[in-house]
C-alpha cells in the first residue's frame, strides 16, 4: 500500500484531524507493511556494520535495477563484471594470512598459481612470457610438445625430441650438447665439434656436401674413400715469386718413414707446366729422394731437394724463374 498521511488538523485539538482510532489504524497498517518488507521478518538481518542471511546456507544477493550497478568503495559490480572505479588503479584480491584465493579450481597463493584439486592447469590459448624459470633452481619439466614461434633463450635444454629450424647461441659462444643427439632430417651447421657420429639404426650416415675436418677423422668405412690404417693421404699448395729455395712440405721424422709426392707446377707467365713425382725416405738422421718429371717444355723448371731440420723431413724447391709459380701436390705418407 502507499504511505498513509495522518490528518493532524489545522491547529492543536481543534477537532479537524483524524480521530485517535483512525490514526492508530493507519499507523498499524503501515507498520505491518514495513515489517513485512524489512529485515525484521525477511531473510536478512542488519546488525551493526554486518548484513547477514537468516536462512541456513542461503545466498545473499545485491541486485541493481536495469543497467544500474552495485557500487562499493573503489569498485562496482555490473552483471558478472567486477570493475575498479578509480582511474588507472589496480584491483586487489587478497587472502588473509596463509589463506588462498580460489577461482573455480585455480588456487593463487602469493606468486604461486596451482590447481585446487592437484590436477594440471590447462592454458588453451597462446601464452606470451618474457622469462620462464624454476623457483627452486631445479629443472623446468615440459611433458608434451611446445611450439615456440619466437626465440627461446636457455642455459640448458633437456628434451627427448627437439624440433627446431635454428639453434643459436645468444652470446656468440659455442652451443654445448652433453648427451646423444639424433637428427631425423637435415643438420645444417657451420661448425660441429663431436667425439662420435653414429647412426641410430646402423644404416649409413648421408653427408651431401663438403666436410672440413681440422682434427682427425676415424671411421670404419667411408663410401668412396679407402680408410688407411698405416698412413695418410693429404694435399697442399705453395706459391713462389723468387728463385730462392722454399719449403713445399714437411712431415715428422718420428711419425712417418716415407712419402710419395705428385706435384703439379704451373708458371703461367712463361707458359711452363710440369708434373713431378718425388719419392722420399729417411733413416732418422738423413733424408733421401728420387724424382722424375714430365714437362711441357721437355725440361724441368725447378729443382727439388730434401733434408731433416728440427725433427722434420723437408721437401724443398728452387724455381728457375722469379716469376710467380704455383706448386700443388698430393702426398701419400707411410707410418714409421
């Protein structure tokens, strides 16, 4: 019912207002309606600064009308949105003491995010982060595939399978792999330093391009190449521009006993080309040699000699011409 206004008359006790009975009836009606619509007989109680639901396990609802919002100090609730009302101010959710904030199965404790039921946390969309690190200095465990479209910078990566296009060092130092590596596709690298390369299924390892080896290559079999057990086959080149004696090649007396050289000599200035065959042997203190030559001029354009100097056999050449002359050679050396 609407509010009933009591008629109090024009002046005190002038007899023009409501009778006492009529006034009390109106008062009783309004109190009856007030009590029915107030916390007194409803499902909530207001005590001090608390608003409580009276019924056991009952919800406490605050509902705005239409497009209105529920406003609290610093925040407002609009439908299913909780929003800050102060410009550029953070919105804090803080648990008391050692308590946690739990959002539908997600538990937040300080800077730790975990599943409330100890199950895994699933991130269904793209996760963009600057740094991933362990809070206890242990390894970070990733149990499934991870797709990275940008760059991963890591001190150590341990994985059964690593499918990447490029692996680079962030500080231009070497990339160190401390365990076995299995490559099912193509490995393209400027430099690879390894102690052992083997096939996981005992099949051949296919190398389709040049390989530069600065150390020693040991192999049971290389297709197209005979693996030597008691010597080596090497090549080299030297260019002279005077008629002084120059070293063509040297080898260690304590390692090799003899050598055979096939030497191609080119003096393009004078149009002289020769192929020399030189055989060398030593007895530990003296070196010996014999040679033969095929020349475009019918004459040798250079003289070869051998000696021992500082524990090395030296093959030396003295060109007849001071013009630029190139000597390219292949040598077969045999162990002591």
